[in-house]
C-alpha cells in the first residue's frame, strides 16, 4: 500500500481536483436527493436558519414512491404524465431527426447560395431560446397572433392554441421542433460530409437508384452520428423544461415529468421537496433504462465504421 | 465482352479559362484487350476512365461500348464494373454482401448470388473472409474484395482506377501479376489507369500515354519503349528516365563534348528539311556504356563524364555524371554493371551502345524525327 502510494501519488494528486468537483457538484446532491425521496421533507419542516428552526422532517420509507406511482391526481397523475412525456419526447425527436436529415440532404448538394441557407437554417439555434419562445407565443396568440389572423382570412377556424386542451401540447411541440432542427441538421450535415464520395459512385456503378443509394450508403454511413444525436435528443427533450414552462406555464395539458417536478418544488401551498425529488429520481431511472436498452439495440445492429 | 471506343471525346471543366481535362480523345480498345491509361497526375487519365464509367459527362464526342453509343447512358446501363483506388467497399456490409450487392439490386435470386460470390471468392482466395466486414481486412484483402465485386457482375468491361496505389511495394508487385493473370483468364476487356509506368509496361497489352488531356501515343509496351512518338513519352516511359538533351548539330550528327554521335541519313534529311541547328537528343541510361581504357578504337566516339552520384541497386548501378554539351554542363545517367561501379568524382568515358538506340526529337514540338 505504501509502495503503491509512493509510486502513484502524482497520478492521484492530478485526479483529485476532478474527483472533488464531481463529488461536490454531482455525487453529493444525487445522494441527498435520493435520501429526500425517503422522507417527508417540505418547506414547513426543512431546517431554517433564519427562523432558527431545526429540521423536523421524518423518514417515511417508500411512501413517496407509492403515492407517485399510484398515479393519483394529487401527486401529478404520474402515468398519464409519463405517457404525455413520451409523446412529447419521441414526437419531438422524430421530427427533429426527419426534418434535420431532410434539410441536411438538401443543403449538402451543390446549390447556389448554399452558405446563406446554412446560416439561415442555423439561426433558430443561435437566438436565445426564451426570445424564440416569446416570439412563438405571439404567433400562437389566439386573438392577435399572425397564425390565427391568417386562418381567419382564409375563413378557417381559429383555435386557442395554447389553451387548456391537447392542442397546447401540439403547439409546444411545434415550437420545440423548430428550435431543435438546426442542431440535428448541423450534426447530420457533418455526418453526410464524412461519407466518402466513392461509395456513392460505387453504388451507382452497382446499379443502385437514388433511393437505394440513400438506404444503402447514406443511412448506414450516418448510423454512428444518428445513434448519438438521437440518444442525446431523447435525453435532452425528456428533460426539456424551459420551452414548455415559458410557453404554457403550469398548464396540465403540457405537463411533463420535469415540469411537474419543478411545480412541486417551487410552487403550491407547501413546497414539496420530497415528491419533487421522487420525480427526479424516477426520471433518472427511466433515462438510465432507456440508455441501457438503446445501447444494447445499437450494439446488436453492429455499430460499424 | 465488348470493344470500347472513344470518338473525339472531350471533358471540359467550366472555369476561366475552361479546362479541357480530356481533349479530343480518339482511342479504340479491342474486345478482350488490357489497355493501360498512364500519365502524370493531372493528365486526364482518371477523367477519361470516369467518362467511360458514366461518372463524368462527355462534353464533346461520343463513347461506345460493344458498338453501342453510351454517351448519354447512366452508369447503371453500361454493363461495366469499376475498381476504385480507395476500393469504396460498403463498410456496413460483409465481404459477401459487398460482392453480391449489384446482383441483389438486379433481383438475382439469393441462391444464385451465393453461388456467384462463392465462385469469385474461390478465385480470389477470399473464402475465409466472406463473413467479415471490410474494416477487419488487410489492405491486400480489401483490394481483392473490390476485384471480386467487379468480377461477380460479369460485366463486359472492367474499369480500374489505380487499384494498387494503396498497397505496399511488395504486395503491389504480387497483385499486379494476379490481376494480369485474372484478366487473361476471364478475357474481359479491361481499362486500367495508373501513374506508375512500371505497372503500365508490365500489365498492358497496349499502353496509352496521356499528357494534359491529350493522347500522346497508344502502342504496345515494347513499341513505346523502342519508338516513343515524342520527347514526353520518351521521358515518361522507362526508369530511370531517358537522357534528353538539346544538342547542337553538325553535318554528320549530334555534337556532344567533342564527340559527334552519328545519326542516320533520314534523320539528317528530316533535320535539314526543317533547317534545325539543334535537336533533342535522347538516349536511355541502358543504351550507354562505360568505355574501358584499353578500348583504343572507342576514341572519337566516347564522351567524358564526371561522376557526381552513384546509386547502387545490386544488379545495376545508376551513374549520374555531367558532360559538356555545347558550352554548358548537362547531367547524364548511365546504367552500369552493379559489380564494378565507378567512384564519385572519377572521370569516365561513355559511349552509345548501338546507334539504333538513339532517339531524335524536334527541339520545339518534341515530335520524333528518327525513324
């Protein structure tokens, strides 16, 4: 042991700062969060140094999990919120990917003013999200929004886009898709450009039609990039808070798991830290399970390149 | 099986001024022939091949395969297979899938594809690797897969674009022989592009030399070596390169450092007709020899060389030395017996082995003047 330390102290000393930072910023809060889920901690019983009040929360075992998983309305209707979260996540990522890939394919071919198109298409990404979100809120405004005015002149019905209906979920998804496409487009464009040109020529010589070339050269060539961006996209979208919250606020029709955890943590009669933490831990577990299955599926497909 | 013909085919890349990458190429390849397109980089050899493949437009003229005009036919309809320099194997497919891909697209039944792929794999010694992905193969194996992919299709023409340039020297020599043997066996018309004149000479039935998009000469390797049509071909074919020097003329021949190399009558006539006072004089390193001190009768035919560098290759040695031509020094290369090379700084006397091996070119146009 002593000899080991003498030999390797330098390496350990170099790693130590990172270990401390990760420990303080990640591991400790994670452990504390998990502990909170097993208590009834809330605003009323947390230690409050200002009021000189000691902590009085109690250990309640798995009670929080039982409440949440029961799907009770007073605990955020977990199961229906989960379904909405999944629709939101996979709907957004699907359209991010498909639209992003389509634009990347278009922009990858030699067209005039390609540079200009690229800049314009990346723009949504460069604008701070809250500005885009407010711009979209104006577009979607049921009375003054340009969308409804357009629909009205065409004599079409003018729905309340961001009201208390599932249309609100549709609207926030549209906004998020618009926001997320540039990232997909840029990464997929990079992927497209890394596919050797000769592969397309070889496929052409082999008699492949444009669609067959897309299926047999482009898609396999993009596989490693696609698998990464889809994985990232799912995780980000699953946990995407600001678009929904800034657009629709605390609308139960746009509620996903993270927005509910936020609501529970920061608002309500008593700020319920225990239930919010329980949601956090459940979100983390769901994502871990997803990543595990996803990676296994990817490996089975043989991530070659 | 088919013959191939380029008729005044040109490829012009837009630009200012436009670049004529292939300029009025007129070339006929017989059925079953192995034709090598050779030239320095930028000579248009790859472009010429890609025009035949349908990967590059034909801006002027036509191209036909098997008597059929394919100028505007897409690659798919030309019945050709191509081996790329980078091999262009599909990375996500196994060797067998790579080789059978074209057949699969054509809708050939699976059992038949398997049979054909198996056959080609046996021919190329790839049977052990059929289930591997290209990245798990060595360079030489990948090259063979690329060949296999072409063979499986049984096309009427094989196109090969520098297929050996990514292999190491030893493997290249081996594969060179294998490809030539395979072509012999299959009897498929083959067009092969290379920048390596050794490949060109050893593999081709005929060799077409290109420069700046213009065909310089198309002939058998022997013919190219013995009677190059111009100074460019003379300098390009043969290693080390031919000694090409501009030398003054006298009544009987070429003036070299106090020696007159006699030239045949018809050359002198041709020169006289053009009223030239200088010619481009060419003699290959192997057409020169060292003259021993005892060879008294060589006096008057041998010129003097100061040795500047000796490259010993074992069997041969290349002697680089300078001689006076007119009033300036010129460097000559002489190929000598590797056992008794001269030393650096030594002054040696050099003579032309056989006057038939002297080449004379026009000093400005580079055209061949000797018969």
